[in-house]
C-alpha cells in the first residue's frame, strides 16, 4: 500500500517515460555485465587467455593472441624478402618457434619440392600439408573460406595457415607456413554468442513484462474502481462512495477520481434538491388548495343562505354580502402572493432600479405605516443609528423593497397577541463594511428554535403561523428573501419564543461620490 501511494505521486506520463527508459537501460546494463562475465569465464575454459592477459579486460587475450601472431608474421615476411638465408638457419628458426609458441602457433618450412625442411615440435606436418592441398584446391575452384556467424564458421575447426614464399640461397623456391590452432577461439565464440543472445532476449522479455505489469496495474486497478462507481451511479445508487485509494493519488487518475467523486456528490445533492423541491411543490399545492377551499366554502355558504331566503332582512343580506366580499378579498390576496412568488422564482419579474436614500426611505415607510388601519393599538418607533446628516445610498426598487418590508410587518402583526403591542424599525449604517442594515423587531409570540432556520425556505410554512382566516398564503417571508437577494442583500431572523422576533435586512451601501448610472430617488 505504501509503495502504491509512493508511486502515485508520479504522473502517468512520467511513469511511462521512466518505464520506456528502464526497458532500454536495464537490458543494456545486463547485456554489458553478461558480455564481461561470459567473456572472462569462456576464455578461461577455452584456454584462450595468455599469461600476459590474465586478470585483464575480457577479449584482451584474443586481441593479444592475434596481435602477437601478426607481429611474427610481419617479421618473417620481412626476412623472406630481404634475408631469406636466415630461414635455413636452425637457431633463427628455433627462436622464431619459441615466439610463435607464446601466441599458440607453430612454424613449418617447406622446400621447393614440398619437402619438410623444418617443423615445430609437436606439429603434425603431414596434416598441415594435406590442409594446404585442400585450400589450394578450393581456391582453384573459386570456393573461399567459410562465412557466417563466428560460432558457425566451418574454417574455425581447421588450422589457420599463413604462407610466406621465399627464395633459398641455392635459388630454389620455398614456403614458410605459420600454423595457428583456431579451435580455442571457435569454442569460445560457439559458447559466447548464444549465451549473450539468450541473455539479451530473456532480459528484454522479463524487463518489459514486469514493467508493463506494474505500470498497467497502477493504471488499470483504479480504472476498474471508477468503472464500478459508474455502474452504481447508472443503477441510481448515489450513496456508493469511490474507494479511497484512487482519491489519494496525485496523478491524472487521482484528479479524475476526485472530479468523479465531486460529480457524484453534486449529482446526489442536485437530485436531493429536486426531490425536495418536488415535495415542496406538492405541499404548496396542498396548502393552497386547503387555504382556497376555506374562503370558497364560506362564500358558498353565504350564497346558499341568500338563495334559500335565510337572509330575510336587509341587515342579514348586508352581513352575508360583507362576508362574501371579505372572503373574496382574502382569496385575491393569496392568489396575488402566489403569482408574485412564482414570477420571482422564475426570474421574470422586472425590477426598476434607482438610487435611494435608505434613511429617508425607511423613515417614509414608518410614517406611512402609522396611518395604516392595521396598526391601530400598536406602538411603532423608528430609530436611525447610522448617518444622521448624510444620505445612505442603496440600489433598490422602491416598490419591491416596500413589498418586502410590508410582508415582514404583516407577519409580525399576525403574531402579536400580548399587550402592549410594539413594532420597532432600526437603521444601522456600517461604512467600514459598506452595508446598510434595516431591522424590524416585534414583541409577538416568537418562533421556535426548530422552525427558525426554515422560515425563509421555499414553500415552508410553520403550522402555528397559519392564519387562513386572514388570507395568508404562507409565502410572505419566502417572497421577502427573494426580493432582498435580488437587491444583492441578505436577510436573517432571530427570535425567542414568548419575547418576539427580529428580521434583519442587510443591503450593500453605494459610495456617495460614485456614478452607478442609476436615477436618484431624491423625491420620496
């Protein structure tokens, strides 16, 4: 496991490059070592080493052997041309024989008639003469020495004969033959070359096989893990997590695995959100159907009373008509909120942006609310804790922002059940954070801690907040969130059960001296 993790730090491209280099370098290195060891061992077995080359570089013995023979041959050729009478001197011939013995060669001197004038000790002169005759016959027939790989050469099994012609002192022609035994060299090459060739082939097969196995294993194994994870996703199982080993890799497969896992998580979240959205839409339809059925049932009852003659006086008829008008107004309000929410949700509601002074705008909204009939018996206060003498400019659509503020106020009014009933507007300007904060607080019943994080969610509606008789659709705070987010702001709620609720809106503050291309809403 540790080795795999260590290897995974290397990219696949580098792995392939190093494997290609290793496929060449390792066989080459082993080939060199095999050549050196085989040459040394086989030359000792074949007896090709000379005393002067023992312990030296392999092949030095063979080189010295042939160099020594070449020197003696050159010397004899010089003597044959310039002082041939030495070839009849027994002392010279014996000295030459001793030199040739050092390089594993012998000497044969033939007279003009083919008679043996001198032969090295232990040399089979008859066999040499016979081979000379065969070589002469082959040359006359156009057949030269054998050819092919050294370990297949037929002439290596024969003696090597180098002939030097000379003219004796009595004027008769003669021949000096340097006889070399090629069997040790042939035996060496017959063993050396097959060994080197087999070692090279075996090394290539073993190296390429092992490197291919390990490199492919480090690539194929995580790919199978990805394939397995993809199969789970295809079958709809988005809970199946990709194995940790591919995720921990730092190469291209690791990057692919992390992207794949991120895709799975996002796909799972997306499908979960779609399922939640679908469930929420079903709940919305159920709630809207229930809320619309209540006023329709009331309207239907009033109509039946009018048609059935129950309202037999003008006072009763007026009462039933007022009830019908009230229920119709409630239905119209719920339908309007649903239409507004749907239009905001699909982004089709146009916004008319302008540059507004938040302090003046909130002051005006508070003043208008004081004259609203719904505010009867409610103490409304407004506190400007921000800039008193300077405007607090914001980018806003005054109608949509007013709708958001009225929705918050309406939600507060629906939950005020204890006296005295109070509603407080507070404006805070933070120039360092470049934000304008509008806080609307009431002393109503409050919202439970479990329901508080959900009050702005789409389609959410706490049971205690339902006021179907007041024409509430339960979308008021959701619409507030949508409008404020369109203003690039945020909204949050704080509440304590039994003490009240506070809704805080934060909007970005515009620089006073900057030109944003927005009309200034100075006339509020």
